């Protein structure tokens, strides 16, 4: 058998191209709108404070004693219940020198409890966000 130019020769292999598709994946920045506007408002509302307050004061009494004691026997301060007793000394001239307790100071702490009521303003912030699309229209 002889080969003709229109017929493929048996020695030449038949070639069929094989095609393969490939996928390339990536990211890019896209402008989806024109931006946002934030509205912040501050409001005040009154709040009532109702607290107990403690206040102390001192009451001082002069208590006459008029008692003679020896020079080494002069008493120091002492506590009697809630009171601090402070002796007030004086030297007096007699045939001999003696110490006389002229008076004592009785210092008592007195506590008073009173109610304190006051109204003070407190602030709170509220934020609203307004978005814009590409056409410049504001949306909710």
C-alpha cells in the first residue's frame, strides 16, 4: 500500500491536544461607599444622693476640784467612759509647797448623724451612625 498525500501515514502518530484550565484567586480593595458620619449627643439627667453623714464635735466642761496633792502625786490625763479627763494644775504657796488640782477638763466626743440629700447631674452619651453610598445618598 502506498501512501497518498491526503491520507496520514501510519508511521506518523495522531496528535490530540489536551487542554487544562487553571484558577488564579486573589483579593483587592474595593470602595463600597463614601463613608460614615457619627453623631454623638450628651444628655444630663438628675440623680438624687441620699447618704448618711457622721459629724463629731467636742464638748468641754470645766469641773472645779480644788484639792491639794503632793508634788509627786500630780495626776496625768485619763479616760472616763467616752471622756478624756485632763487635770489643770496650779502651784499654791502655803507653809509648804503642794500641788492643788484646780479643775479638770472633761472632753466628751458627741456624734451626730444627719441626712444629706443633694441632686447632681450625670451625663450620658448617645451615638448615631449615618452611612453614605457611592451616589452620596445617606442610608439608615
